[in-house]
């Protein structure tokens, strides 16, 4: 790989990482500065999910800086640990968010996970993430960004290979499990809506939006993970193949934010209020003719908050 290609890869990391970092930071501030986060568990989990996205974006941004400043191996290893820990926390908070929505819709709030229970669950997630970070940056394993192949790589020693397998199993368990929960929620809401005697007056129901977003996110994560594992096992190291897989990983926060802002009008309105500093009463990105209904109000309102 020549110098021009190396600079291009570095600049691409900086540009994508900066855009992702700024947008994630704005969303974090939006969640913090609205009272909603203090009332609903789902918004507290979404806030922590965005903190994970913030770390993910910062790691890739700094990878670009590291490449331009000489590609220090130790710095690459530290950034790999941050990226790895962020990935673990992202999958954890996505799963917890799905469980919370299952609890609100299907289980009717049977399990109260607010207060100290939420603190314990959140602390557990961050401790697991820190454990992954510590293992990756320790002398036991070698995980780094390789410019020549445009990918994150584990070294071929037995300890690094063991950590790689744990991360792979963890990812392949959590991603389908999260999607399965949203399918259960969707089936429950559809069954409840069909059994209702009142007519449906919405063109796009909340459960359809929720399933659509969760399906796209599931496909995005699973396809990128499978493509990464194919290359990791076969080691054919095609440059363009690696570039597409790695770019998809970098753009994960942007993809999730686009889904959130496109389908969650409340968050979209709050974000625009912060940016424009004025009262935004109606912003329509996805056209839908929403009319107020009195049936299934408490259930469908919880489903309308689509996950990022």
C-alpha cells in the first residue's frame, strides 16, 4: 500500500469518526437535557447506548490520527481495546433495551428494573466492557488495526485466538437474541390490534415501524459480522472486501442514528430544538398520517420508541 492510499484511509477514518462523534454527542446532550430521560428506563438505556457509540466513534477517529502520526502499534492496541469494549457494551445495551420493551408491552411492566436494579444492570454491562478492554490492551493478547489489510486483527497466538472466539460467540448470541425479542413484541402487538374491536386509523402502526427498524439493524449487524468472520477464517484478505466490512463497522453509529431520527419523531424534534434553538412543532422525515386513537394507547405508545 502506497503513501497516498494510507493517507486516504487515515482521512476517511477521521471524517467518518468526526461526523459520527459529533452526531452522537448531540444525541447524548439531547437525552441529558430533556426530562424524558429521568422518567423512562428505555431512554436511560438509549443514553448509555449512545455513550457506547461515542467511544466507538472516538476510537475510529483516533485510528486515523494514529495512522497519520506514524501508526504506533501500542496506540493501535489501546484504540482496539476501546473499540472492542464499545462493541460489547453496544450489543449489551441493545439487548437490555429490547428486554425493557418486552417488559412494557408483553409483560405489562411485571418486572421493575428502574432505580437500583437499573444501576446494577448498567454497572454490570460497563464492567464486562472494561474487562474486554483490559484483556485486549494487556500483554496477553494482540488486537490492532492493520493498515495494509484495512481491518482489525487478532494475532495468531493461542491467547489472542481464544479471546477472538469468545467475542465471536458473544456477538452471534446477542444479535439474534435481540432481534427475536422484537419479533415477539411485534407478534403480540399485532395479535392485540387484530383482537381489538376498534378500526385501525394509522397508515403505519408503531409495531410495524419497530419491526422494520429492528430487522434492518439485525441484518446490518449480522451481515457485517458474518463477512468479518469469513475473512477471519479463510484469510484471503481481499483489500476491497476488507474495506467494505470495516467501513460498515465504522458507520454503525451513523446507521443506528439515522434509524432513530427517521422513525422516532420525539427524539428528532428534541434534537432539532437543541440545534435550531427554537420550538420545532412538526418535522416530517417519513410521511405518516397519524391520528389519535383510544385503543391500545398504553401498549402502542411504548412500541413507538424505536431503538437506535
